[in-house]
C-alpha cells in the first residue's frame, strides 16, 4: 500500500512540475548580431561597435538598471584583448511596462534593441584580424512568466589597418 501511495505522489509531482520544466527548457533566446560601425578600424583610433538584439515577439528583458533591485539587469560584458579600451557602453532608453499587480512600471527592453559601444584601439595594435568576445546576460520574460537567466556569447571580428 505504501509503495502505491509513493508511486502516486511521485507521478503527481512529475505532472505538476512538467509544465515548469518544459517552459524553462524552451525559454526564449535572444538572437545577437555584433556590428562593427567603424568602416575601417585603425590602430590608434576610435572604434564604434554595436550589438543588435532580437527577442521573440511578446518577450522582453529588464533594462540594464531595473527599478526593482530584485530583478535581473541586462548586462553586456566585453573581454577586451590587449590594446583595446572600452570607453562607454550605452544601453537604449527602456520602455515602460505596466503590470496588473505592480504599483510601479517596469523598465524593459525588447523585443528588438541595440547596445552601442565606444572603444579605442591603441596605436600599437597590430594590423590584421582582431577579435573582441562578449557575453550578454539577460532574463527573458513575457506577460506571465520570467524564465531562468541565461547568456548569449558573441564576438566582433575586426580587420585593423595601420
């Protein structure tokens, strides 16, 4: 009898947890596209980059500075090689999202936005291919649920001239 009760409880638990596990496994993913805005990157000069982010329809992420500190911000982190200095990362102005049970609106981005990066190449950077890896950390949400935080890896590939 105890075995049967335990089996029923395990089966019921699996049925209850299955939708949440399915939703997390199928969480929305950001499509990220690195863009080199500077036509001919040169050693010793300024460099303009951007990251185009496209989320599925009806999905948003929190702004990089959410109003509620318990929410997960969207953050772009660059791993710069020697000779590259990041001067500024500019996130777009967020949209206001009102939710039924919240007094304050949420500051959100999406479903499409771009993050702008201003950088400087040192005078001693070698001519040729230069890679700048980056990671976008975000938490995708829709009107009813926020999914587990995740990351999108990307990199800019530049052809530096002298």
